[in-house]
C-alpha cells in the first residue's frame, strides 16, 4: 500500500514539473511579436519610398481653433489621419500566432513628408509627440498624430465686429511629386469635434470668441512648365466667424449713441453758450472711441472697418456742427446796429412757420414789446443787470432788431438739425450691416 502511494506521488511530481516547464501563451506571443518585428525591420530602410507610387489617404479632425489677430494667423488643434500601404511591412498572421497588428514608434518607419506650405511658424518641425504607427498584416500603415497647425490667414475686417474669414490650410509633400507620393482625401469635409457647451437659454459656449461655420477639403493638382510631373496638394478651407456678443455693448451701441448725441447740439437755444461746450464733449467722445478701436485698425492695414468709418464721419459732422453752433451763437448774441433787411426778413418769417419756430416769429412780429422783457432769460442769456446783449441803438430796451438775428440763428439751427437727421438716417442705412 505504501509502495502504491509513493508511486502516485512520484507521478504527480513529474506532472507538476512538466506543467511548469511548458511555455505560457503570453510568452509565446511575446516571442512571436519580437520575431515578427525582427523579420520586418531586417534590411528595412525608413528613408526609402515603399513603392514607385505611394498613395497616402488623408483625413483631418478639428478639435479646437483660435484666430490670432496680431499675427494674421489661424491656430488649429487637430488629429491628422494618414494611411498608406508599405508592402515591406506585410506578414501572414497564422505564422506568428495570429498577430493582427503591430505598433511602432514614429521614427522607426517611413512616413510621408507632408508639411504645411503656408505655415506661420516657418522653421518649426512638426511635433508628433510619442505617437505610434499601427501596422496591419497587409502592409497598411495608420498614423494619427495630434498636431497644432499654425498657418497664415489674411483677415478682412471690413465688417468688424461681424467679420468672417475663409482661411485655407495647404498641405503637401515637401520634396516628392505626385508620381512618388499621391495624397488622396478620404472625405471632402473634415470632421469637426469642437467641444461646445450649451446654456439653459440655448446659447452655445465655446473656448474662444470665434465660431467655425464650415470646413471642406479639396485635392489640387498643379503642373508647371518646367516639369512634366504633377504636384499634388490638399487644401483645407475653414470658414470662421467672430462670435463676440460683448461687442454689441462695447462697440455698436456706443457708436450709435455718439451719433444720436449730436442731435442735442441743435436742440439747445441759439444763444446758449453750452452748445460749444457740448459739441466739444461730443468731439472728445468720438476721439476716445477711435482710440479704443485703433488696435483693430492696425490689424487691417489695407481695409478700414465700416463701423470705424462711420464714427470718423461722425467726428467730421461734430466738427461741422460746432462751427455752425458758433456761427449761430454769434448771430444771436453779438451787438447789431441794424436789423435784417425786409426782403430777407419776410421769407424768414414764412420759413419759421414751416420749421415750427412760431415762438421766435411771434417775438419778431411783436415789435412793441421791449427786447429785454420779450425774451426769456434762460434762452437769451441776459446780462448781469437783466438786460439783453443785443441792441439796435443806444437804448437798452428799444426796437427788436436783435430778435431778427435771433430768428436767423434759430432757422440756421433748425436747418442744421434737419440736415443732420437726413445724414444720420443715411448712415444708419449704409452701415446697417455692422450695426
């Protein structure tokens, strides 16, 4: 009995030793992968083209973008999908324990020398980080590096702050022609995966002040007189629009407000000295607005934003308004030795009725009223003793010839108001695209 037990124990011991000596599936897979890598890379030249003509399939996924206005450039964070076939990297999976794909560091295998033609960072090599290349048994190679593309984009700020820009990214082989490397696009539209968060009111919140409106890709083939071979490039067109609601409060409303504020200049009485002060204040506000937006003008040396043109025209209107106000004030307040001739005075009386200046007309018609009593002190700015500064003779309260000039000044102000209203409406219609 003891002999049988010892025999069983001996057989169990031998079985355990055999099990321990058998290779595990993981070890076999690791050895097969190592052997396969050695087989694929033996005599492999990563600087040589895989074939006489290598077709590189191209696709791009946009993850984030930002317009750098100071540099006239667009910065795009993207995933670049490159796919090609390298016959030197093919194998039979059954011979290597069914291995269906391999990963290689990007600097161990051949890659197409695709580069950005209109890069804003000339001289900076593309950064692939530690991205791996995926190789499949049929020799297909998949390379998807995350890249930050920084390329030029000339901005047209004519319709600022509602400006849109069509930026074009041009990618192609830096050395090889279309016979050696033939880029092909997988889809005519890039995949857009820009993160957007929506508020409760339905508004979209993004990381920047720009909105991606549309993007598409085209394959462009060019031939030159010097060379018979084609040169292929891929153009990625990205249409971006400014999405900055704050500009409605900081730019558009102040611009309209400055235009409306000039109305007050013509609503003040003709003799009010505050008209000159108020006109100067409007002039200062217009200059401050132009100074605030001057940083935008420096980014657009070849075209001026329409809203800045509007405020510049408004600045000239204010200058003209101050000049008209100064003339009307001098007419109403300066001493006059004689009244307006009758052949001029009679049309003025008719025009005053049409311009809703009946109060001034009544003052001129009622010549029997003393001048200092007929005119309100708030309107005429009387002297310290309560007498008016306008005289027709030696007597302080004589005839109303000064009122004739006051009527003329009021008519000039009213005509200026009407003219300004017409110009204001015309400007609002002409610049409505930016308001």
